[in-house]
């Protein structure tokens, strides 16, 4: 006959302590993921990038008259002729980006 050995059970305090530690770890991980996702959403600039590509296409195929300017989702977009190039500038909250589109013939 098999003799059953008694296994010492964990006390209530040990169980509560382990549960609290696990909850704290998951809470820190959850807050970290939340911060990462919020930063990613705030830095998402795909809408302005798509609009810039569209304006670049229209400018290259001479579908818009230059100089051109517009306000798109808080960005000030300007397209100007400068010497032999077309310069596209877009600005938002002190952040200014430039892009040279093409060489005019």
C-alpha cells in the first residue's frame, strides 16, 4: 500500500503576498504598454505623409498651380518654385520639414 506523504500547504499570508506581487507586475506591464501605444498613436503621421505624396504627384504632373498653400490637419503646406527646383515645406508647431520635388526644365 502506498503511503501518502503530507505536503505542507502554503499559508494564507504567503498566498496573498504572491498574489499582490503578481498584480503589481501585471499593473506595471499594463501601464508600460499603454504608454507605448499612446506614444505611437500621437506620433502617427501617415495622413500628412499621404497628403504630401499626393501633392508631390500633382505638382510633378502640373495639376496644381504654383505657388500653392493649404492647411491640412494643423500642418501648413506650401509649394514654391525656387530657382530651378520646386520646394515643398510643411510646418506644425515649430516643426518644419522641407522636401525638394523636382528640377524644372
